[in-house]
C-alpha cells in the first residue's frame, strides 16, 4: 500500500474528512472531528492508528512493522510501516479497527447524526 492507496481507502469510510492541522507534511483523517489516522507525506511509508491497548501489544509482538505510536500516546496508538511483510488486508484491518474505535468513542448524539442519514 502506498500513500495514495492509503488515502483512497481512508476516504471510502463514511463521514471521513482529511485535513492538515499539523502542517503540509502530515495528512490526517478524522471522523466526527476525531483523528483515526495520521501519515507523513515526507516519508510515505508509515501511518499512525489508534488501537485497543491489548491488541496494540499483540500486534507489536506479532509484527516487526508495528511499533508504539511515534509522537503519540504509546498505549493507544501504533505506528505501522507499509514497506514490510504486512499484507494489504492486514493494513486495512488496522485502519478499520482505528476507525471503529473512534466512531464508538463519539458521543451518541454525533453517532446518531452521522450514521442515521
């Protein structure tokens, strides 16, 4: 997966917005105003995603391409490298998990507004 494929995949998720609040080198994807994925446009070979703490540890132990979140809360965020042995399916699973965690964390009112349309 490259940066364009990553961007296309994220934007397919319902109510996803992209932004660059941290400067032109970091692309951010949000749902309901909350970040579920960040990627560096400079390096283009990794992204940060939110993750359940237990699953985050499991993935880090299982895959060398999954590291504690760079410049993020290392309990809840992973940095995932896209230039290793992880398959597209595995990368998408990690993105999906992050998106779903963020959606579940949104206030019920916002969830209803977004997903009852």
